């Protein structure tokens, strides 16, 4: 058995300085993580950057200590805790981890096996690393929050269809249900990408979104998925039919949901970290979800949403990836690989 090092390279966020400042993300040397009974230790080959990385860094005080971010990874299991039953040393895996523990932007990452899936065999490490967080978010939104099934019909509006979550949510809805999928995208390249992901209709969210949506669904859409709620609740009240549903993954502290009451519109929150943070009785459902997604990626039902791969899993590479995601103009997922 290979002897593991006592320390590892990692990339830490140090505060709220601008991303073009080298102090924003820095290379550090840290102790190897200690394993809990059901943890696997993964040697990380690739990670992706999500908006939650940017939000977490932005919320930190300027004088806060360094923290390792990262909530997506693909790699190889190199050690297991005493109670692990799902994986063995040498297994290739992908996972998103949990926000209350050290992140994946490191040489090694410790994570509960119940939050880990087998890596899709047909994907590279980089292609696989693009998928976990967004796939979990989209899957739970569609099948747990909305309760969609293979024979579900009606309409679904997915905002930001070319984003990380929107890209996989569109694929899942189109290929695993019978709903009519409407997405939003404003540029020709993002509109084309969203159609490639499976959208039946794509509308420009910079135009009259209500008019565009209601032209497709005159009675209102049955469901809305939104990664951005700011100032949009009145819009949702207008375009969602009575007894419709909304799933949101962000929070607007100023929003007022009372405008949804007249139509009895249901509001659902989705956080893919819930199972891991609270160690819910169905925590292993995240493992099952990722394994199911791996099968769908391997048989071609789903495709990776990787669009940009940066070489060099270090502070410089991650600063570049963070800047791309922060620009608001990225398509699909940005991955940093060794």
C-alpha cells in the first residue's frame, strides 16, 4: 500500500480582496485530513467552480482566517475509514462534499461515503468533476421538490438555462420526463447551448420575459426553477398558473412571497447540502443519486456540461476559474484539473 504524506497542497481563500489580487486565493500546505468512520479520502484529480464558491468567499470578513473552498471533485480513493462499505482503495469517484467541512480545492479531500458516487467510466476526471453539485441540485429540484416522474407533463420554466444547474436540469427534465421545457438565455451562443441541452423553447430574459413565456404557455407555466430570485417574485406571480410551483436555490432577503398567495403557488427551497449538513436518515440518497447519474452519463442519456478546462490545480488556476464564473458570461461548467 502506498504510504500517504502527512501534509498536502491546498488552495485557500483569505478574505474579500478582488480576484485579480494574488491574496484572494493562495497556495498553502495543510495537514492531511483526519478520517471519520464513514469517510473516504480522495486524491483529487479535478475540481469545478460554482457560484457557491464565490458567495462563500464574499461573505468572509477581510480578517478571517484562510478557508479551503470547493464543492465538486473527481478523483481516486486512497484510504477509507473503519466503517466504510461502499468504496475501496483504488475506486474512481466523483462528489460534491458538504459546505461545513474543508473543501475540495486540495490535493486530498475527506468526505462521507454516503455523499460520493462512482465516477462515470466514460468520462475523464475533468468531465466528471463538472457534474456533482449541479446534478444533485437539478435532480433534487425536479424529482424531490417538484415530484416529477417519467409520465409527468405540463410546463417547466428554467431560468439561466445555459448555467451550470440549468444545463443539467434541462437534460434531466427533457430526457426523464414528459414536461415541456422552456429556458431563458440572452446571447446567441447561450441560446444555442440551451437548445443542445434539450430545451423545447428558449426565451430572452433581457426582453419582456412575461410576454415571451405567456406566448408559449398562455395559461401560465406549471413550474419555475430559479437560481436568482432578486426582484422576480412579482414576475413569478404573473407567469405561474394557479396551484403552480417554484423551486429556488438562492435567497433574496427582501422578497415578499405574499403575492403568490392568491394563486396558491407553492414555494420550495432546494439546497443540495442539506443531507450532508444534517446527516439526514436518507443521507445515502446522495450516493444513490450520483450512481444513477453516472449510469445515465455512461449510456449517453446525459452529457457532461464541461465547457472550459484549466490546467493547474493551484491558486493561479483557481483564480482564473473564479474570474470566469464571476463574469456572469460563462456557459456550462469551468473545471480546474491537475
